[in-house]
């Protein structure tokens, strides 16, 4: 039982990370039906943005006090949002009416380009570490440090931070989508872009908002990832992005609540699989394989996802 | 279509036509004379440009560009364009002038980079640049005249075959020359020369003429293309180094051609295609008589090929069946996930994390050379006094594999199945309404592509000697996709060009190897933005990307009607 609760906690905190990234896939897909492959790289840029902020502000005095955390968060979000907006403007927008294959291929190109740009040029900035290898991420007081133990269950502080970040983000997101003018405009656009345009909604702006929203949450996830795994590297976005997409599909792509639920479920399943699958195919070596097997199973049995996709197949 | 920006307005061209001709002629003369002067102070730069009187190969190319431009100018001046068939001589001269400027500039830049500074360029080099500049300015000033019209040209049969033979000979010696250049600067300079020649051919209408000839003598063309490819190892004087690269290019091309069926014809985006190649390679490695093989059944190679293909196709079916029912976007991501599953599984099947099948990250080394009908692929053979090494043998085998894949590709494309694929690609719902078996055809495309990749993989395993999981990562899939996008989706020639460029560039341009992926990512984005149909586009495909181009639409419709009428007549 203790093991089960332990794995549940581990899974939830891992799932919170996936959920934060998955929202980005889902909002963008909900509006322009584009799988933004490069979203995993936005997550990576977010982490590097946070790291950069710390390098500029805290590294000289190896300052790790907790007030740096919000500053790093803002730094990460700014970097991620800026890159996401540039990407939307220069790579995706010109292809708005192209055949569906074109933006997908562009997305792969953008993804590789961003990875390589960070790998090659991050270390060239004076005073910055070489990004060709993993870079240690600063461990901030309060949110990292000795784990909290409750009744035999060990909970890492970074995990608590991640879950907290997800809760706050989810509440903010909910309020934004349902209570604000912009959020309702976004919903309208995702239901029917043409009619939304007729109703006076600036669809281009809504698309930008979707990218900004996804990027901001991905940056939060990037910071949480850095705190949790204590280092970051230019490749971190690939697998995380793939998993987050799985989570988005699991919850029902286009459905924001679904992305959150899907992320948490995927995280828990991954943690459970590691412990409870007996024999040679269990254990952490196979957990990624199981996650993708789930993706395929979902597509077979429930392609609309757990909570149902808001977007009906418009292929 | 995007127009080349105009530097000089037509009115100015009318006014300055004669002076332009004179300036260009002076430039052309300078270009023909300066190659006999040295261009660099040190013989280490490019291909020794320090000798008086004897132009180096690169200098000869500059001379050739100059002569071609002068000839085009002269013909354009004295020959009035015909009404029915028209060659745009002056337009060709313009392209030659621009090409010459780019070519000479590249050479001087390479000299400066390799020797450290422009001080290493001799007055001869500067004079050549001056000539190229004059050629460029002069040709910009002349009147281009009407565009070429060669569609109705009648070329006598013997002349057509002669042209094909000439083109093929140029291709053979050009590729042999390019492959033998170990110096990055020389390679880039040669590429820019090639670009200039191709531009001249396009602008004059020569390319159109070649297309007309190719259409008339299709069989001769294909046969001669394979003869050229077959002769290629004989140009290498027994050296196996370039043949190793050529073998890699062919493996890559064969795989890309298989992916082209999936992406180019059926329009399904497969991002884990390399996993099928890997499945084939691992199957072949495990069934080979390598000391590290983990099963005791070692059938002859022909059986191995079929088993490898079947294993890959089965995996394709397992992945494809659930995903092809839902929207196409899912396929992209599921195949991507499948690629990861494959890589992780191959890493894990090492005996500690799972059953021992692949020896994990070490993979299976020591795969023996093939032996078919007593012919050992590891031996060197001497034919007509030319030694053919190990890689030459694999080159011939792969040539055969590529030929078979191309044959399958072309036959499928021209069949009911191929037309079904085009229909699905262009509008899935409309195709379904017309009675096309959408799901069946999609799954067939997917499995067929996987099978061909498996076959290619089985040869790759033997050619490479060892198979490891880290050869089959996502980036390789992306590279394959890029070869197709670069060359032109759904075309044979385009994919061959794309695969060759993508595989050859990193081999020859070591100095960019660190920036290879960066350039490559950018290339994908820019291609999709500015030329989504690729370098050698399929017209029907081009229309999909440029729906507003009514002229193109009308031409394609006319062609379709023509072929339809021809079929009607033969029935």
C-alpha cells in the first residue's frame, strides 16, 4: 500500500509536468488543427530562459534564495513566449492555407532548428555554460532540498512545486478561458473559425494568444523540470513533447481539461507500470515504451480521448 | 511561381541593349583569357591555380561559362527567334552571366578562406572577377526576349539518343569529379558551376528540350541512366573510399524511395520510417551467421530479404491499422512514437532488461559479407584491369535494389492504386465518396513502404558489417523526409537528387558538419515556405501547393485528357 501511494505521488508529479506541456498542444490544435511539434522545444527554451535569468542575477553570488523563483519564472516565460510568437509569425502563419503536410514538416524543421541553435550558440554567450552537455540547474531554497516524508511516503519538494504550479495554472487557465472576453473568443474560434471571424473576432490574434498560452505553461513546466531533475539539456524537449502529446490525445485533443487529466493519468500509469509489470518487460527501461503503447491503444479504442475531443475529426 | 527580381526595367533594357552587349562581350572575353593566368598565390588553395598558361579544372569551368555566354550572345544577336519553336538565347546569356559572377565570387571567397585573406588573390583572379562582373552587368542590360517555347519541337530520333548519351556522359564524369574532390571549397565551387549550367539550360529552354527528348525516348533514358550508374565504380580506379560513400547514398536513396510511396504518393506523414529500415537490418543481422547472432536459424540471403521485409511490413500493419482510421495528424505522431519504441526496445533486448535478442547498445557486430551463388561480396574483383573492391560489389547489389524499388514505385503510381492514392491525398472525403477504398489503400501504402524499407535494411546490415540501435534515431527519419521534401514529393528523380545532396553534402563539407543539423532544420522550414513542391516538382503535386495557379491547372488537365484519350484509342 505504501508503495502504491508512493508511486501515485511520483506519478502525479510527473503527470503534472506532462499536463503543463500538453495544454500547449491542445490549445493550438483546438484552434488551427496543427500538431505543433516544436512545442517540446518551447518547453526546453523555457527551462533555458529560467536558467539564463538565474545566471544573470544569482550565479555571481551563488544566490539560491526563494525570491529568485518568480523572477526565473518570468524570465523563462518571456523567452518561451518570444520564441513561440516568432515561430508562429514566420514559420506557421505563411502556411495557414497550405496542405496539411506542409506545416507538419515545417514544425519538424523548427524543432530541429531550435535544438541546434541552443546546442551551438548558448555556450557562445560570454559567461554561459556550454549547452552541448547537460547543464546543472540551480537548486532554489524552499522548493528544493530535503524531501518531505508523510507517513512513510517520500515527496520531493520539487514535486510539490510542480503540482502546485499545475493547480495554479489550471485555475488561471479555467478562469481565462471561461470568464474573460479573450478566452470566450478563443472558444468561439476553436468551434468555428469562419463564423468567429464574421462575429468580429480577430482570428490571427486568437491564434497568437493560443501560442502564448501554451508557451507560458510550457515554460512553467521547464522550470519545474529543471528543479526536479537538477539539470537540463537541449534534447529534453523531444521526449517530453512526445509524452505530452500522448497526454493530450489521451485526454482528448482540443480539450483543455482533457490535457490536464490526460497528463496526470499518463504520469500515474507510467509510475505504476514501472513497479507493477512483472518480469522482464517491467522496470524503468520500458516505461517509455508502455507510455507509447497506451497512445496506440487509446487510438484504437477511444480515439476521442478520455474526456472527448472538442474538435471532431476535420481531416 | 516566384519571379526573379528585376534589377533593370524593360525600358532601360531597350535603351541599353547594344552597350550591354558590348560590356558583356568584354566580360566574356576576360573570362576566357584570365583562366590562363594564376588566380592564387599559393597552390594549396582549391585545385592549384598558380600556373601560367595551364588553367586548372575550376578555371576551365570559368572559361567554359565565358565561352557559353559569348556563344549565346552571338547566336541571340544573329538568329531571329522562330515562331513555333523558340530558344531564348539572350535569357540563357543572362543566366550564364549571373552564374559566372557567382562562380568566380565563390572561388575567390574560397581562396581567401583557405589561405587567410583576400591578399592571396592574384591580379589574375581580380581580373577574372572584373570580367564576371562585366558579364553580369552587361547581360542584365540586354533585352531578354520572349520566353522559350520548345514543347512542339521535333527532334530526330538519332539526335535525341545522342543528346541523352551526352547528358549521361556528363553526369557520369561530373559525379566522378565531384566525388573525388576532398577539398570543401572546390566542391562548393563545382556545385555553383553546376547550378550555373542548370540555370542556363532552364533559361534557354534546353531543359524543356531535354524533357521533350526524355519523353520520346523514355526507355533509352532509363536504361542509359542505369548504365551510367553501373559504370560509376569503374571511374574510381579501385579506390573504395568513394564507393563507400556511394553505397551509403544508395541505401539512403532506396529507403527514401520507399518512404516516397508513403509520403509522396499516399500523402501519409511517417516520422518513424527509419524504424522499418532498422527492423529489416536487425532481422538480417540476427539471421546472419554472425558470431553475435542470437538465433540458430541462418537461412540463405534471399530468404532473409523476404523475412526482413515481412517483419517490417508486419510492424507497419500493427502500427498502421489503428492509426490510419483516425485523422492523418495522429499518424505522424504515432509513427514518431513507434520510432522511439523501436529504438528503446532494441536497446533493452540485451538480456538484462529483457530477452537477449539484439545485445542492446552494442548491437550485432561482425556480420559476414554476403555470398550469393558462390559470389563473395567481400572479395575484390578485377574487371578490364580495374579493381572493384568490396563496396563496389554492394554498390551493384544496391543498384539492383534501387532499380526494383523504382520499378515498384512507378508501376504502383501508374495503376488504379496510384490514382486512388492521389485521390486520397488531394481530398480524402471526396475519394471515399467516389468509392475509393481509403483505409485499404492507406494501409497498403504503409505496409508496402515498410516492406521496402525492410528489404533495404537487410542489405544495409551486410554492407555496414554491424547493426546498432543508435543508427536508427528520429533524426534519420527526419533526414529521409527532408530528402523527399527537398527533391520533390512523389517523383523518382527528385528523391534521387534529394537523397544524393543530403548524403553527399555532409561527407564533402566537413567544415559545416557541426552546423549540419541547424542548416537542415532551416532548410525544411524554408523549403515549405518558398518551394514546397521541391527542386524537381511533380506538376500535379505542385498544383496542390499552388492552387491559385490556373495556368498550371489548365496544363495538367490538358495532359490528363491526352493520356485518357490515348488509353481510349488503344483499348
